[in-house]
C-alpha cells in the first residue's frame, strides 16, 4: 500500500509535506528476498516488483511537488536506502545506520540506489560503499551529506514531524519550484549552463 499512499499524498492539495518512516524497529530492511529467492522465475518476479512497486514509489517521492522528510530509526538497508535517498530531507537517529548489502548477496543495487549514491557522494565513494556492503553509522552519514540532521533515537519521528510542519508553512508553489530545480540540477549539463550564461 505504500505506492498508493504516496500517490494519494502527492495528489492531495491539503497535504503540504510528507513524513516517511518505518513501523517497528527500523526504517526498512529492504525487500523481502525470502519471498522471491527461489524458483526458476526469480528474475521475472524481482523485475515485476521493481517495475510495479519499488521504482514507482521512489519516483513518486522524487517527483511529487511537496517535500518528503525521511525519519530514519534503526536502519535503512537495500532498497530501503533507495527510499531514504529519494527524500528531500533526512533526519536520522544517532544509533541508526545505512547499508548497501547487494554485492554481498550477489545482486546489483536497484531502486536507483547506484545513481542516487553517485550523485550524493561521487563515483569513487559510492562504488566503495556499494561494493563493501558495510554498515555506515549515523555520524559518517552526516559527514558524507547523506542526512541533514542527527537526533536522539527517541526523537526521530518528533523532530521529522516538526520539520515537516515548518516546511508546510512555506508557499507551496515556491516550494514545488525549489524542489524541482534542485532535482534537475544534478542532471543539467554544465556546458549547457555555460552556453546559456554567455548568450
């Protein structure tokens, strides 16, 4: 139901900001590989889930005209990290961690994780992080620019909600334009910008 909930929030003009968090002990443990890890149609099953659920959800976060705040407690691993990286603001608990375990499982990162990490960290750091599969504690995540703010673990949801409340007070058209421009900045060709400035 996550995709439907995100689509509903994106389309509802009364919703001015969104907080995305996980139930239970973590933000997300990633995809449930046990449910798709057997059988000769494994590739078809995984491909279907990526196309129909995971990727559309991540793209909805990135493209909705309102800010999405990730409230990360516990951990965000695998494609769960893809959801975090797609958000506009990330609040993380001090004891939480990120992990990109795909290589250890014999998989290639999906859900846009490779692209998003490369945009945030550069190709060398992203490559090392994805290849090692090591846990990345909260403090290095802040230093690397993967999160905006660290808070005590019991304050993650409250702090995220407060931030979303402040964002909701901004002019929605201005906020949507800012989000759109920031998102586009990563893909704009530098030569095109220089040419436009000269003409």
